[in-house]
C-alpha cells in the first residue's frame, strides 16, 4: 500500500524495479529500500527466527534492530531496511542460521 | 591509517551543526554517516518544530535538515563527507575503525565528536515480535521517506510527543488511528498535539496499555488492559482492538556503544533514556579530545541537539587551537539557548536527569 495523496509530501511516480522475493516476482520503485518495496507489496514477514521459527518483520527501519535481515543475492544477514532496491535482486527470507 | 583534524560520527542535527561551527572556526573536518544521505532522523520529520526561531521553530524537520546541509557547502575544501560509512570501534588512543561497502579503514583524528543519536525502545508484552509491530520512527520512515503505509488500522502505544505527532502523521497519510494508549494516568505530550487528535475523533486512553498482540503470521488484533495506580493490570478490564499494525512510541535510548567501548565514564540515568557519558561544560568526555553532542548525551529534542552540536564543534576546534572569531559571544548565546530549551515544566525531566548525572560525577 502506497500513499496516494498527502498534504505535505509529494510522492511522484518513479521508475518500476523488478526483483524476486522467494522466487516470486515483485515490483518495487526507484528509491525504495528492499523492506519498503516488500512492505508496499503487502509482504511484512521478512524471515523466521532460527529456533522457534517465529515470523520476523522490521521494527526500527533505520538499521538498529536487526529484525529485517534477509539473504540478498546470496549474501545472508543483509539489512533490508537500509539496502536500496536494485533491478533483478534475489531476496530470500532466512529460516536457518547462516555463518 | 587516515588522519583528519576533527572526525564527527553521525550526520544528524548535532553532527551537522558541530561540523558547521568547527568549520567556521577553521578546523578541517571529516563527517561520517552510515546512511546514504545526511540529516539523521530530521529528514522524516514533516511537522513544524516548536521553540524559539533560533532553533528553526515553525520550520519542518526536513527543511531544517536541508538548511544544515546547505550551510556546509561553503567549506567543501576543508570538509570531507563519507556516507554509507559505519563507525565500528572507538579506541582509547582515539583510533576509529570504519566500514564502507565492505572496505575496512582506520582513522586517527586529533579530536572526535560522537553524535550517534539514539534508538527506539521496545515494550515487553506477549508476541511483541509479530510482524506489523513497529517503532514510531520506523512508521515515520516508511511513510514519510518511502511513501509506504504501515497498515490500514493502527493503534499507537505511548502519548508522548512522538506518539501524538506520529499518530497525526498517520492520519495525514490516510491511516485510521483507532486509539492512542497511555500507561500513565495523564497524557505525556503537549496538549496542542493531543487536542488535534481528539478533534479528529481519536480516543486517547490513559492508564491503559497493550497486554498482548495476537496473530498467526502478522498482527491481527491486540488486547488492551487498564492499569491501577500501582501500574498493575486490572483483571477483567481487557478489551480487544482489531489492527493490522501497532506502533510503539515509548521513548528512545542513547546510542552509547562507541563511548562504552572506549571505556569512557558513563552513568545510567533513566530520565535521559539510559547510559550517558559524563561530560564537561564543553561537552568533552572523560577521554581527552573526545566530545559528544545530541541524543547520545541524553535523549532530548532535535533543537537541543543542534545547540549542543554547535557548542561541541566550537570547543573541539578550540582544543586544536582553531579559535572561532566570535567564540565567546556565540558560546554564551548557545548556553543561554540550551537553558531556555530546558526551562519550564516540559524540561523538568531533562533538568532532573542532568542533575542526577552531575551529582554522580562528583561522587564518582
């Protein structure tokens, strides 16, 4: 869900960016972080905790809490709330401990 | 190892203002920030600031950030800005280790200003880790920076200024705020913000908190509970509210980690948000030539962070024999401004906290 109208801010349409989340195609927009793009597409669950497999979403959105970590282009533990979205990114939710 | 005269860690309101006064005094400055842009948390503040015109009152936070950044443009020959750069460590010999895009580096400056800000606290309740539960700052980032809504129906926990302001911003973005919960018997923030919400029909429930969140993969509803005068849950007072997001605005805690790592003298002061450094009048810590400014010295408003930054910038420059042409006059002015910002009933908590910190310093 994106903001359509806002009394103070302008959100002009931007260039769409195609990426993959758990092998499914998702469209984000230029200027999005990975987490913002997923969120706008209705995806709030970013990973599962290692032991109890509890669903995880982001809490702070500024790189402090570590709750938004995902595997991006094969690299685990990427802070998706800070990492800018790029064309063709492979984003996978983490479920097991990675070294 | 890289060298610089003054290294400033953090490009929020405190760090930006510190850079400005240090540059004015003639210092050579390196400013590092882990984000891809400067401005810290100001860039998502769409509301107009209170206070005196000297701290940009009546101006929106994002506009203040733009001004502070533009002010630095005149000094590009003596200023180096490193974005996407995280400070990893601060050592007692004043070496700072950094990482930028997987490249590790060391900087050995003559003086340092740590302006790392603060992070959002969470609240202990059942299922507080469900997706859809966010800090108030996260909601602001999502909405005001990326234009993405956190949900359709939301409850805010905490009626301090942040809780009230972000509730209003949620409504501006088209989200339905079903209630604001406040564990204390009275509303924490300014009455003007609370009234704005009440006029829009948002109930502010005092002596009420969230007991648990319920949902399988994401938050679906919350259970609220009333609290008695001893902050204990009143049995039978539980109520359910359906939400697809919950926003937690229960305060911030200083980002003290770099300071603690260098074994700088710290003190836990709950009124200031957590662990804070002992500082001199010049904002110098117990470690020679390491200064601090902004929320890392104790959580306050951005206005105070700007003034503290100005003082720390001047004093760090002075330490390296760069005297600002009008140092005495503006220093006096900034100190008065800080006193004014902390005056009145709203500054009571900060004054108490700073008092405790000082008391402890004499003993310790």
